[in-house]
């Protein structure tokens, strides 16, 4: 490591790697650090992404595509299915990734673009000069280092410390986070659709997912809203789901973690600092998905870093362009998802069944998600009255 860079990116997930790559391609001197010794491991998500959204950043490669899905199925508590094709799934269907490979490829692309990549390197604090952030303190192989930078990118995930060190409120209330558990399950017929099981019957304040990873393998997981956890263990609920729905399944891997689902935080920039991805709470409050949002935000962050370097100004005044751009795009969708999530939390299993039944005579397989929600609203206005602003 050198003592000075234009940009230091903390966290080599998709958002961090896209930021590092884009900055390096523009000729900026970039350091990308990752606290773990292996990028992409452990996997802490269901690994599903939309095809079109992914192609904006990288061309698909069979090395890191575990499965291609034809769409999604939403299953109500009584078993009623709502089937949506890939096109009708609002871009939510497409590929199930092998994140252990995918994340490494993104980091490799950043390195090939000129970024320096350091694993097993942990940020331990921020450097400051006259109140402005000027770099990081880092620990590498037991040794401490001061690394100066014009801009620090916090892409260090849901447990982000960079934002907190920078004076940004990144705290999460129990209602703002899902506690998740996931099994990689073999010896099952995974099918060609991603499946989402809704209702308290399965898990309080969340859902169960099955994402195919090949003919006989799938990611099977669930999330529990923190405010509804109590003494409930996600692993226990997931084991019960396996017994009832996939009794022949063989668990070959297990991961646990948290996903922010409370919507964006109020501030994602400071003097010399930008937050990206889960560190900025940019994951979807309804689905928990965050890969594409992190990559999109990382691209915007990099473009703002490039402009800041040209101007020689790394203050909030310049970096606020990032704030404005991502909130005008990603942020709008997150706010819509938050409204839907907050309403769904109020619905009982019987009411969820009612919504599913109201679509029983409609072919939803080719219907786009916004149109489906509008039909649901028209057929269940009292139940979904809080969503009326989505159609204005």
C-alpha cells in the first residue's frame, strides 16, 4: 500500500468494486480494501438479480451464473400462487448468481482497470484534517497504516462503521432490519421459478424464498423483521419449512446475516466521504435485494468522484451530486417499496389470501408488476388504501 490515493474504497462487494473500477478507468489512483481474506465469501444474500439491470455493468458469464429463472411465483399462506414471467416480474427475475465467483470477478475487473486491491485489510478509523475526512486508519497483517485519500467510499455493508465514524447516523432500529438465515439445499427439484412464500404462517414480518441454483439445488432462506423476532430463531423457522415443504432436501451450506429494510438513511455524504450499498441502506425494503442498487450507486459515486478530482473539491458541496442523483433514481423506487412493505406488515394471513384470490380469474403470467398492483388496489381498495399515492 502507498501512503496516498485519490480514492480509498472500504469493502469489496459489488458496490465497492464497481466504484473502484469506474474510478480507476478514469485514471484515478484507487485502493480497494476488504477485511476478509476471500472476496465474496461468505455469501450473505439469496443471489438473485435481474438480467437487464446486471448487463448495465457486466456481461453475463456462465462461470458465475448458477441458474437462469423464467420468472417468479408468490405463494399466499393458503397455497394460492401468483405466477409472473421474467418480463412481468418487474426485472426481479433473471439469474441466480454464484456470489463467491461473481464478487471476485468484479474485484478482478477493478484490479485490471488499475485499482490496487488488498484483502485481509480492515479499516479501523478515519483520518481528519480541520474536520474534513482525509483518509483511513487500516490494519493489515497485524500492522497499522495511515492511508490518505481525497475521498473515502464506505461500501462496508449493513454493519458499516465508516459512516458512523464519519458522523452519519447509520443506526438501525429493530423494525429496520431483517434477521435472515439461508440454506444451500440439494436433492430437490428446484424448478425454473423463484418462489416467495408470504405470511405469518412461514415467518413474521418477512418471507421465505427459494431461488433455483440448478436442476437439484436451490438457496432456501427466510427473514424475520427485527421487531417481531422475540425468542424466534430464523434457523428454527427455516428448519420447520424444510420439514414441511422440502423433506428430502439435503443442507450443504448455511449462512446467516442481517438485511436493512427500513429505507434509505437521511444522509450518505460528508466532506470527503460517500456511502454506497447496504452501508447507505440502499437495499429494497420489500424484497431485501441490494446487489443491483449497490452497483448502480457505486457507478454514480465513481462519476461524482471523477468530477470532484477534476475540480479539486471534495467537500459536501461537490459530493452532494451523488446524494441528489441516487435519490432521484434508486431512492424513488426504495420509497415505493417501503410503502408497500409497511402496508403488508399490517395484513393478516387471511387478508393476504384475499389479495391472492382477487387475482384468481386473471392471467398474471404476462402482467407487469405495476399493473398487477393497480388491479389489486382496484379490487381491494379498503385493504390497500395506503397505496393510493402510488397511482397518482
